[in-house]
């Protein structure tokens, strides 16, 4: 078949002739058709290009019974135009009926419901006119094209005068899709596809709109298309400059439920004739299973509408639509589908819950986004009340048991969203479901029964020990929740003596029911000890009581109870101190006996004395049978008897020692040597408490080491070990120190620093021993290389661990000195002047430590006199040199040399004057000559001035100097070498002054820079 335009396999000539005849007969028909086409392309279909191309592809695949595939390929124009969009699909190729459908407004060729899955109105192809005026469709049987300009030319050449006038009246803007033309090149369909739609894009704006749809920035091509068009299995998008994008396997990313049915004809009575023939309906719900999946937020019918549906799911259904295909037409057909959608959504949630998912989180609740959303919400919530959408906390053979909300129970308030608590309650509470606080109101709306934790706990009062145990065991799983524990704070607990207390906090659970005899129980009960009846504290019941505040651990739990401490504190005034002592010592013996083995027992003894220092207040008889605190008694024949002042400590009663043994007595604080105490927290402001604890010299220590910090407020140091009553040691210091250094805890007490916030400073024990112990606060090791001006430590320090020796101030060499050694080094250097090189090492240490060091300033110092000799001078005479320029002034007094950057800090620490505070700094010199500073100087020493002043002579306060640096960093010097010194001072690069001299005087600076730069940091 041919016509004037060439081969015409679809009979387009006849179609054109009929349309032309109709328009010639009634030019108004042209106007009607043009306006209708504009309404479709600019209104209902203005942004549906990809959707309409996809639904045509889906319908073609369905008609052919093949897998639907769609290719969307955007092509550049080699000539620089906006390019073309190709949409290729598989399925039934274009035929004459299809061409007629494309060219006939609102008369689709897809009248067979089995053939048309989506398209049924006959206007969808008008969406191409939003971006194109000359679309073409190519298929294996042939090709057809449409052209607005060709249509206008044909009308002008063959139209009646009235028709031509109508065309001219519209400025040539005639319908583009009413007059089809045959198109050449039918073989241009991409390989693997059956049909291609070719859209030459109108302009750059059209190109941008198409690219935005294809790349996803407008949501044009995504999983929702595949969900809405189930016969479409694949979409491939190709955009220049981007890798091809393939959408497929949608079921791997979505949980899908599909439903279908048939309308009663009465449901469609208010629809058009062709709609009334389509009795079948379909709907799809899809839930994303991957985080990146996107829901459109609108109803799809089956392609996206303007009906908002901001749910975490996609709804696709064949809803009846209004003429614009954007809104669901109300009526009986829409209600049928809304009912079916609500049923299906609840079924989908039940399926999800059965797989262990959280269906409750997907139930819609709250304000609706529109009419359709509101109607669907009401239907879903109404059906969900009796739908198995909730998962019971209790599981059957590991699988969730589904419940209807109307038969479910949920906890409210404390523990409502605690899985452990719910799991514990589930066996006793049939139908229990989890109730996160976020869905509390939703559960109420669904009719879920609510139950507070207090309702469960009402059963507890008035039970005996055995009944209490059974209920405690049932409640034990609830104790994981803080709110539940709070609700059980008044739990009635039966005690060993028959009393009942409200609340488990403060009670004690005995590992051994026979631990406390009647006499001991009475002693401690008088001070508030509460022991739980063993018959009520077995198995899970015990776990509950522990969670609620009961303490367990046998003898240790009783020994550390506040009641025992109160009994110890009151023991000197007790009616029968021996009875109290026996009860306490019996507990201590049980604690030690609970750790069999000599090493374990010894550690338990030390731990008890260290962690329970208040046991030292226990009143025990001494050798004269008088009562004394255990901490003021000693064991005969021990280091304590050899070392401690006999006026302050006395031997314990022989009878007491024989009855209880040395281990038990040492555990309660009876002395055998230095007494170690572990302090979990110590307030540096609590001088009275430290004195009561026997911490010798504590007030002076705080003043000397921490004064700058304790004045600022609360000053708590944590986790320190101290040695009690060091001031009682009179002799046997070598043994005392060897004893301390011989155990890890003693070594920690001796060497460990104390920490306050971010500050770490010397601990109390080392500080006290340096000032009051057997050694000078700084001395030299017998086997070291420290200088002879330091006092020599005795030979007995040699066996001590290195850390212990350092804590005592014993130096192997001067280079190993630290900030703690500074006070002693300064005093020693003033007593026996060191060599100048040692003095320089001492001052270097002082410079490094001045910012953080804290100690009382000495009254005399070793310093350098005007001739550079080491002298000892009074503090009022010594100055700290604060810059190299001031170092030239030897007339201001003996000098202490430290780096200029820390000179002020050193002067403040040692309470000395700076050189600049002694001298006025008045300069006298003739008019100088400005000299440039070579740029190469700035390479080595950044920040130097651009010039320096050369003068014939220079004096400061009448004293000759070679250079000076003014407050404005001006360098004045008598020669280049002196100028280099000034420049080095300005740059803070004093060691480079020699190199700077060379740069000021040489004509070849490269050699100087080559020698210096590789060594710079």
C-alpha cells in the first residue's frame, strides 16, 4: 500500500482523508480537536511521558504474552540540537488498529480488557507532545509519524477556505496527532525489541525535562513503575555521560501482595460505557524490603495519581479516575476497591508479622493527607482490630504467634517497651504484645487491653517465707527494667529474725545460713543489720532480691554492711566490748577462711585491712588488758615493734593473739609493719578526715603540692593507696622501706602519683618520705653517676626497686631528674655549688617544668656571677635572665639562665626578679645607619624585621652592650655578628645566630642555607 508520502502499510492516507473531510465539512471540529489535544498534553498528561510510554510497553507485552522490556535511550544530536528520546519495547508490534487509536482522541484501540492492562482511554500518547512536535512509531510491520508542521502544511494545501482560515486563526498550531503519515526506516527498531517510539525533542527545556525524568530527579523511572505494571519485567535507561541503569527483579526489593476481582455491574453504573464493560479489577500492595526503596506517597491507579498516600507502602489499583486521570472518581466502584485495599493491607501485615516483622509500625495512624488517605485509614484500622496483625511476645516452637488486637494485652507505663520484661511476663499474661511508647495511642485505638505493672505487684503483701519465694521467682525476670524495680521498691521481705521489712535494699543474703550465730546476729541487729530469711531467698528469688538492692557474698557482705561498721565504731563504749570484738573477728576469720591457700589468704588479709580501714577502730585488749583501737596495737616480734614509737603503739593482748591468730588481727588493723589503706575517694580539703585516717603531714602536703587547685573548689582525688601513721616510725627505716617496696600495693603507695582532674602530681607517701624520711629529699645512688655535690644515699637503698629509689629522690644521674626533684636539687645546689655544666642541666630541667611545678621557693640559689663563675647568693640578689639581650647585663646580680620563653614562669615559681625588672633598659647610642636584612635571613628565621640599625657604640643603663632589641622588635647592634644575635632573639631561634651572622656578611648565602636547612625541623 502506498500513497503520495511513500509506502503506507497502515493505511494512513485513508485516515488523513477522513479527518480532512470532517474538518473541511466543519472547521469547528479542528478547533475542538486542537483544544482537546492541548488539554491532554498541557493538563492531564503534562508530566506523564515516561509513565505513558511504560504503560504502552506493558500493554504490548501483555497482548503478546511475552516478558515486557522497555528501553529508554536519550541520544545527543551531532548537529548540536536537543537530541532524541527512543522508547523501545517488546510485545505486539504496531498495527493499523493501533495507528488509528493513536490518531483518534479518546478512542483507544485497547478495547479488549485482556489486551489492555493499563491503557484504555486513548489519550495517553498525547503525553509526548509535552516535549516533542514530531513523534514517530516504528515497528516491524512498518512505521508511522506525526508532525504538527506537516499537518498544518497539508491543511493549507487541501483545506477549504474556511478551514485554512481556522488554521491561520490558530497561527498554524493544529493538532499533531490526528493526521498520521507513513514513516521510512522501519528497520530502525533497536535489536531485541519489537517497537520503538522516536521523539525528536523540541528544545533544550524539553531535553532537561526528559533527562530529569530518566535520571530519577523527578521520580520518573523507579521500582514503582514495575510494581504498577506487573507485565513489565525490565526497564533500561541510557543517558549520555552516565552508565546504563537497569531496573528489574523488583520482587527482590519489595514484599508484594496482589488481589483481583470483579465488580458488580451496579458498581459501575455511574461510569462511562467503555468503563462499564471492564468488570475486572486488580490491586497491589508493596512494602519495601531494602532501605533505599522509595514509595511515591500517592495512590497509583495503576500509574501515579495526585491522591496523597504518605504510607510506607505502595498501593496500585484500577481505581476509577476522573477525566484528568489524576483524581479518583468517588462512587461505588472506588468504595469497592478501597474496601479490597484495606482487606489486602491487613493481610499483608499479617503475612509480615508471621515472618517476624513489625506490622504494628506500619499501621497508619494520625492526621490524613487527603480524602482517599482518610477513607483508607479508617477502613484499615477498623479491619485491623480483628486481624491477626500483632505478634505475641510468647513464641510457639520459636515462631511468632499472631494475635488480633481485640484479644491482645499490652503493658503501659514502666517496661512497656522492654523486650526482656515482656518476655518474662508472657508466660503468665496470655496475649501479651509489645507496646512501644510511640504506638501507645494506636494500641488504645485498636482496642488492645492495657495493664500496668502495679496491678501485678498488688499480690505481694501478706505472704510467708515460702509463698514469698514463689512470687519472687515469678517476678525475677521483671527486675531488668528500672521502672519495674522502682515499683517493687516496697516489696515485703521476710527476715531471719521473723520481722518483715518493706524493700530489699539494704538487706543481706547469706551464702551460709550458719554464718551468724545467735549472739553475733543480736550484736549486729542492734545496729540495723537485716538478714533475709534463707527460706525466701533461694533460686530465682535470690536474683530478684539482688537486683532490688540486697547484698550477697557471705561473710564479706555482712562484714561490709553499715551495721558492722557502726558496731565497730561503738565498740569502745559497748556494754560488752569483748562480745562485739568476737562477733567482728569471727566474721573476719570467715572472710579469710573463704580463700583457701596461703597466698590467697595473705591477699585477703591485706585486702581487708586496705579496703576496710575503719576496722582499725575495733576495741581490743592490749598487753595490759586495757582497751585500745586495733590500729594502735602491734604484733610482738614484728617490724612494727622494731620501728614504731612505743609511746604510740603497744602490743596486743597475748590471749587475743592466741585465740584469733595474727592473720585475723592484721586484717583488722593490728600493726605488723607499715599499714596500707586504699582510699576510693579523698577530699584534699578534708584535713580533719585525713588526720583521723592517720595520714601524716597531709595538711602540709596539700599546701605544698595542691594549693593552686584546692582553692578553686572541690578537690577529690580517687583510687589512691596511702601508708598510715608514717610519723610513728622511729627506727628500722631500711626494713620499713624494703617492706613497702616489696609488695605491689606498697610500691603503688610509694611511687604512684595522685590525680586531680587532668593534673598528676607527686603522691603523699613519696612527698612525706622526702621531707621526713631517712634520706635527703634528693641524693645520688651509690652505683650511679650523679655529681658529687649531691648527698650520697646509703648502701641499703641499692636493693630497692628503681621506681622506689626514684620516688625517694635517689638519682642514678642528673639527666634522670624530674620535676619532683627540683626542690631538693635547688637546695642541694645552694649548699654545695655544682659545676657550671651541672647548673645548666638543672636550669634546663627547671625550664621544662616551671609551667606545671608547684613547691615553696628556696631562700638561696646557685647562680652565675658577672664573670660566669658559680656562686651561692640570697634569693633577693638573684635575677632570672629573660632574654639574650638582658644576658649581656652582668651588673644586675647573680644570674639564673633559662630559655626566654619560660623566664617569666621560672621567676614566678622561684619568686625572683627578672633582669628587665632590675634594669631600666635606657639605651644610649649615636645616630645609627639602617641596614637591610637579607631575605635569606627570613628563610632560616621567620618573623625578623626588614632592617637593623648599626651604631658605633651602644649602652644600656650606662653599661656597654653589643646589641639590643626594643619593645617594637627593632634590632640595634654594633656589628653584623651582634645584629645576628638580635635577629635570632626576635625570631626565637637563638641557636641559629651563627648562621645568621654568615648570612649578614656573605655574598654567597647558598652555602649557608645548604648547610643549615637540612638540619632544621
